[in-house]
């Protein structure tokens, strides 16, 4: 669990405990429920977002690698675009 996830869980449990004592029950019970919902979302999507970030880093590095390879190997001398598609009339 990340720091954000642990903080949300702590806030949620604290809010539920405060509402159980009867002090400001109408305030802390909904706050605890909302923060607990956020905790569940963060907890369930934590690993997925880490995998997504890693996948995007890999794709970006591959795209940069192939872009630099293609730029160095194909430089047109007449200033045209190497892969231009002619427009249809």
C-alpha cells in the first residue's frame, strides 16, 4: 500500500471511531464512508496504475529509439517528407 492509501485508511477508521462515540455523528459517519470508498478505489487501482505507467514508459522508450533510428538512416536530400502520401484529386 502506498502512503496515500494508508492515509485514507487511517482517516476512514478514525472518522468511524469518532462517529461511534456519538460526537458529531452526522458529520464523521458520512466522511468516514466517503474516505473509505476512496481507499477502496485507490487500493484496487494501485497495482493497475503502476503497470500502466510501466507500460507507457516502455512504449515511449521504444518509440524514441525507433524514431531516432529512422531519423539517422533516412534523410532526404531534397527536403521532402520521406513517407508522404499523395493527395487524391
